[in-house]
C-alpha cells in the first residue's frame, strides 16, 4: 500500500535512498537545506516539502539521514521539529550514524508521544544506497522493527534487528571500531614487511590463508597489487573516506567513555586517524593510513 513518506536529509546517502522509496510506489515528501538536493528528489519523482513541520504533519512515515547527533536531536526535538508536528502513530526511522546516547534520548521522547521509532544506521556506502542493497542495523522494540521492515527492505538487502533502542548505533560503531583497528594492524604489517624485504604479494598470499586473515586484508588490501578491487589500486580514492572512519571511531570512544568500557586500541586508532586526517588524508580512502604509517 502506498504511504506518504517524509524524508529529511537528501545528501549522498539520503538522496538515492529516497529515490528508491519513490520507485517502490510511495509518495515521498523531501526536505533538505540544499536546494540542489531537493531538486534532485523532484527529478526522481518526489515532492519538495516547504519545511520540517509541514513534512512531519503530512507523513505516515518519516525517515532521516543526517550528518550527526546534534542535527538529529534538533530536527526531532527542536522547536518546529518532527515530534511537535507528527501525528501519534507516525513511524520514525533515523538512519544517520550518530552517538548511542542521542539515539536513545530521541527514541525515548518519540515513544512517550506514541510514535514508534527505530535507529537504523547503514553500511554499504553510496553504491549500496543507489542499488538498494544497504545493510541496516536496527535498534528498537519488536513492534517498531516490524513496522519499519517493509521500508528498510526497499532501501536495503540485509536487515538485522540488533536489540532495543540505540543498539543499531551500537552495532555500527563496534563493527567500525574492529575495522579501523584491523586496517591499522594490516597496514603496519605491510610497512614492516617492506622494511624486511618481504614482497607485499608474498605477505598477502601467506596471511590471507593463515591466522592474520581478516576483511581489511582480503577484501580491502591497503597496498596496490594483491587485490585489484581495493582503493589502493586507484590512488586511494574512497570507498570509505578516512574522515568517515574518524567520525565512527570518535563515536566509539564517546560510547566507551560513557559506558566505562576499556578500548585502548580503539582510542589509539582514533588518535592515529585524527593525525592522518589532520595531515591532509581526510578525503582519501581510510586504507591510505598505510601511507601515513610508512611516512610517504
Ligand atoms: P551528506 O552530508 O551528503 O548528507 C547530509 C544531508 O543532510 C545534506 O544534504 C545536508 O544539507 C542535510 N542537512 C543537514 N542539516 C539539515 C537540516 N537541519 N535540515 C535538513 N537537511 C539537513 O552525508 P551522507 O554521506 O549522506 O551521510 C549521512 C549519514 O549517513 C551520516 O550520518 C553518515 O555518517 C552516514 N553514512 C554515510 C555513508 C557514506 O558512505 N556516505 C555510509 C554509511 C553511513
């Protein structure tokens, strides 16, 4: 059944996600601060909303895809925001990658007003957003998850219920902390191998079938050669930009601090990616950290 979906945040990810909802036959009202992003949605068959209040009042479902927690808090809980204007029963889906505390606070406020809400951050990047093959990591009640699922199925391929409110964000930052740490580990090994006169291809052949095997090595090898599909073979064009990895590592550190978890390697990974980004690496793929570690 066709629903009216309000979509706020029509950027690199939100734009193609909203277009997929249009293609599936829904009426999509979009809002973004960027006029160009609004026009792109209109070209794809969506409608431009005059503002957040109008969009929220008209929608059966609201999806948000915003940069950070402060935007999400403002747009949901601020004056003239979604919670003030949506009808009780409106389904709310936030797919932005944000801090766990903000996700839980906004979902708590929405639930009190009778609006089921999930946090549903994604992985899969802009290619996955365009192809409708994103992975959604979802936090919220069973009922909210069940209500959100048909819409997530349109925008994604793998939809996982990770538990209660905020657990989608928790899954996303824990996964990306593993990835950031393991990419640094793999990169250090290639730098050491170079110094020891061990050929990169030989290290790849051995470690990819030995106990050093991991995704950062076998699906995203940080040096050119062994894996033709990895960004290392195209001058480290992203892929997944180092600035995005740094954002997620910082979110993991915030969560570690507020929950009292010990994550010493996560902290070190955040500080190495900070140095790398500050030295000009922020728009390169995150695997280019190997160049920073090598010093070239
Ligand atoms: P983006 O900067 O391209 O898009 C964000 C959009 O939000 C922009 O168009 C901006 O104008 C809009 N916006 C900001 N404040 C607003 C406001 N007050 N009202 C209306 N619109 C507003 O970012 P993106 O790459 O689309 O990422 C969105 C989210 O998805 C982020 O949380 C990011 O971490 C996450 N994410 C991105 C990727 C990726 O590969 N790009 C992958 C996974 C997750």
